[in-house]
C-alpha cells in the first residue's frame, strides 16, 4: 500500500465547484439535500427576524398572558404575555449566531494547535495534546459551566465556553490529518525548495486537510446549538429578557400542563434545527469521503 503514490493525483485534482457539490449532494443523499434546504430556510427566517416577527419579543403584556394559539397570536403567548412566535424567531437567531461563532472560533484555535502539533512534533506536540486531553476529559456541559462561571454570564461568555469545549476535538482531527500528509511528496518538495514552516502549513498542508475540518464544522454546530440551549436553560446564557430557545423552555416549564404551547413550539424549533444540522452534516461527511465518490 503506497499512500505517497496516490497523493500527487489528489493534490493536482481541481476541486469541484459549489454547484457541482450541490448537484452531487442531491443525487447521492436526498435527505441531506432536503435538510440543507430546511437549514437555509431556518437561517434566513432567523436572520430576518426583525422584519418578519409579528411583535416585539421582549414586550410584556400581562393582560395577554398565556393566550392560546390563534387569539391574535399565531403560536400564543407565554407567561409574561410575550408573543411565542416572535421569541422563537429571535431565539433561533441567537442559537445560530452563538453556535456558528463558537464553532468557528474553536475551528480556528483547534486547527492552529493541531497543525503545530502534527507537523512540528516533539515537545510542542506533547504540550498541546496533553492540554487538549485535560480539556477533553471534562464533560461538555460541566466544562462550559466552569468557563461561564469564570468569565461571567452572557452571550460572549457562551461563545468562549462552547469554543473551549470544541477546540480539543478540532485539534485532534487536524493533528491526525496533518500526520497523514506531512511526509508526502508535495510537502517534502516545499521543504526542499526552502519554504518556511508557515508557508508549508498554509499552502500545502491545510488545503489537503480541509475536508475533515469542514465535516467537523458541520457536525459540531448541532452540539453547539444544544449546548447553548442547555446553558440558557440553566440561566447562564442570554440575559433576560433576551429571547433564547433554552430560556423559553426554562421560563415556561412550570406552565407546561396549563399552557403546553409555551414550551412545545420552542422545543419543536430546537429539535428541527438540530435534526436538520445533523442530517446535513452527515450528508456533507459522505459527500467529502473519497471512498464514496462515484464521479470521475
């Protein structure tokens, strides 16, 4: 088995365009394609929340508290008389923004650490990976709570906490991928040509390990959304009255029998968002797996 012999062909192969990837996704995985469409629709609705929300999500109306769906409010009102649909739109917006920001931050940090650990080796690798092992040993929720308790509650703190949780995962993925390509011919050719370590990592190593990073980005986003909801449910996330799917579940949990719509639709929105991300992430993984490619 010679991995070196196959690398030049992979390195010189022109990457498929975005439309080609979408067409391939539609052919190979219909569920993934539908999940991607649903995810885009949810993201657009969340980003357009200030324009399409029927009411102010933080405006309280005590006289309208716990109204059933249809009484002037499509999804009813919560215990404070706030429109449930408006809060779901803005809460989904926060979930997506916090999830995307935290996963991107962890991807940048984990990729940088993984590249150094995998390519340089020796004591930098030992130091980086032992720190990552310590972080990885903590359960995700406990580690996030620890970070938030140190930094303080708020959206910025949640981003830092979730990024801390997922950085070890990205560093492990990138380190393993870097070890697989660091000794192939095109990397060694760059070393022989006198290229600096930074140039080799950015121009030769990183482009050839981009696929697993993209897959991990897609798969980590759903976990980040769930973790943000969990922290908000515990009161460590968005500061009230800022809407959040997790805080909506927490604020109205005592009224779930009297007014089930106060938590039902928020739970469905969270579940649909996470399901769409997971299915789309699995489809992206299958799409970028060279063993499953059928095109020439």
